[in-house]
C-alpha cells in the first residue's frame, strides 16, 4: 500500500463513512480524511491507528456540530422575546 491512496469504510457511533488514507513518507505514517464529513482529518503511525483516529475525528466533528446547532437554537429562542410561563 505504500505510496498509494486507498479508501476504506470506517464504522463510527454515527454510521459508516468512506475515508481516504494516504501514506506519509515524511512522518512515516498515514494521513486520513473522511470524504463525507468536512473537517474530519487525522493521522496514525500505521493504518490501524489511522483508522481508529479518523473514527474519533468523525465523531468529534459530528458532536461539535450538534452542540453548536443546539447553542444557536437556544440563543435564538432566548432573544426571540418569547416567554414561557407555567400555569
């Protein structure tokens, strides 16, 4: 595999994602990128570690997006002027 880019499906807690793995000669390991999750990139000393690390990166990106969306909704709700009163 050295010198060639390969794709593998990577299973995460949020589904399976196609990822690109490329040998890094300078760092003597593998760079990894999730093709379907923008911003999910990682690296590992070997292919096994790179697969594990990209799975963690994918999960981190997805979880961060969920938190940001929830905070945005909460902020919009608080500034909308709507007041909830329990009767």
